[in-house]
C-alpha cells in the first residue's frame, strides 16, 4: 500500500503571529458584518421584516458557531493524524460524517422553510414569518459551507498553515458585503445571498489549497466511521450549540416586549458577540494544536485560561466604556435614524449590560478547547441540556423584573454557570484556581475602566468623552503595567 505523501509543515510561528493573522481575519469579518448591519439598519430600520430576518439569522449564527466549534473539536485529531501521515484520510472521514447533519438541515430549509419560520417566530405576524422563510432558504446552505470550510481550515492548521484560512474567511466576508450592497434593493434577504456567496467562496479557496498541498496521490486507509465520528462531533459541539441556543431563547423573550425589540437586542448581541470573537476565538483556534503536542495538566490549564482571559478582558472594558458614554450617538451614527434618541440609548445600555456575558463567554471560549485536547467531551451534552433547561426560568424571572435589560442579564447568569461547570469538569482544583486568578483582572480592569470613563464623562460631551476615556484607560494600563497582563502576554508569545 502506497504511503500518503504529506507536505512538510512550515517553521512554526509563535501564537502571537498566528493569533494576529487570525485576529486580523476576524477583524475584517467583524467590520464587514458591522457595515452590513449599518446598511440593514439605514435601509430597513426596525420593522416586522427585520425581526423576521434576525430570527432566521439566529439560526445561521447557531450553525456558524457549530462550524467554529467543529474546528476546535477536530483539531486535536487532525494534529495527531498529520503527525502519523494520514491527515487526508482523517479529513475525508470527518467530511462524510458532516453529511449526516448537512442533508437533513438542507432538506428542512429548502422544502419546509415556511413551517420552520412559523416555528421560529412563534406564529403571529405574517410579514415576519415570510421574511424569516425567505432568508432561511439561503442562510442554511451558507452555514453548511462554513462547516466544511472550517474542516478544511482545521486540516491546514494541523500543518501549521493559518494564513490561508485567515485570507479565505476575510475575502468571503468582503464578498458577502459586496453582494448585499449591490442587491440591497431586494430587501434584507440580499444579505442572506451575500453570506451564501461568501461562504462558498471561502470553502472553494480552502479546498483548493488542501488539494494543492496534498497532490494527486491516492488516499489509502480511509475509515469513514460516520456514526461514531458524528457522535464525537455532536458531543463536542453540544455545548457551543446550547450557548447559541441561549441567544435564541433570549430572542424569544425579547420578542415578548414590542415590535423592534428583537432587532435592538439582535444588534446589541452582535456587537457583544463580535467582541467575544475578536478576544477569544483567535487564541482558541491557534492554541489547540500546540497544546495537543505538549499535553495539558491542571496547572497549564489554569495558566492558559487566566492568561488568555487577562488579554480579552482589557478589550471588554474598553468597549463597555465607549457604549456606556456614547451608545446613543454611536447607534444613531452607525444604524440610522431608527436608532436615534431613546432607542439608540437603549441599545447602548444593552451592550453594557451584556458585558458580564462577554466576560463569561470569553472564559468558556478559552476553556472549551482544553476539554477536547484532554478528551473529556462526554459530560458536554448533559451540560448543554442542563444549560438550556436552567436558562428558561432565569430569563423569565429576569425579564419579568427588568424587561429587555433583564434578558441580557439572564443570558449572563446562565453563561457564568456554564463557565464554572466547564472548569469543574477539568478538575475542582482548576475551578478554584481559575476563580482565584480571575478575581483580580475582572475587578481590576473593571475599576480602571470605570475610573477612566467616569472621569471623561464629567468633563466632555458623550463622543469626545468616549475618546478621552479610551485614551485615559490605555494610559492607565500602560503606566501600571499589571503583572498579570505582562505574564499573560509572555505566555501567549511562548505558546507555539
């Protein structure tokens, strides 16, 4: 049997370099999403039609999150397969198992879009249902393209190639924005068209690079094991899906207020989720392979979670401060007149109230890959189901007490509980040490942000105050140079 030729991996870059490339890519994607959101708001405002689109978009986010989770789940297996010279066979096995998920979803989206939309919107407004059904037809295929693109990106990451994935996903986002801008006269569904075009373009680039690196040789030793592989994947993706399911639940509770509430909450969540992605996703993706090669013990797990959280929290405090001071002006400027006055101020407050959720989500994002590296995936489905069950009464109680603000706070409470549970799965020692290690950065960075932006708020109008607050906050960090932040930076630089 002929041996499969594997391309020699390039010299390994530090996690700072690979993380920077991934962060730039995520940044481009985030910027394109922000511009698309601004166009959507300016052109269509807050209406039943936008509520329907955001309802369908929640499904897209759910599946794209699954694609990102799949990347982390398969990375340890693909890294080991690359070392053993059977990466191509392993990729084909996972690609086959994805079909068991993709085919039913595509059939549901294409053949039963309207019943699916009725279920998601809870019946009621026909315009909302029709908008959701029209978007689902495009968004589900777009999401499945992202699933397969994620698999290809993970295969390249196992060969220490992060640049191709960074380029392809960034280009896909630019193309998606271009298609939406060109066809936005057709309504919000044009954004769904753009996401489909961008997703399939990213997949094509990644697949072509994999084929180029591998060459035309045959692929012996393929073990499909479709059901076992799918079982492993679903174990790994159960919790990320449940976490996105928390957003879907929150959306339903937000929709119980008034028309437009889902749209406002959706924009606030997208802003918060974009920051979480920028802060945690790059390090989560680029750290899985080196951690697999080195191994992970309790102390390394503690250092990894605390160090990566230190870096991420600095961004959360900055964004929360900006929206606390200038949320209404930022929303009005970026999203149009529909978000002026009280509506824009409410959106800004929602972003601030989502700060605890951002902190907890970053913790989950950097902890979850450790469970995959250590092979401790079995408790995840139980934890996922428990999170969804617990979240419903938490959201109900929070919304009853605080309205739309309570929906954001309820989302944070459940996510904090999930973060604690993940650490406990690693070990009770890890839970205690991480809790101890995060007290200082959470309280310290929060206090620095409150001081900097609080002083600025008393001196200037909202927009210049936000700019001054950012400058003061950065100056305080530079002057104090917290020991934990310096240690975190050193850890990330040495990760590869």
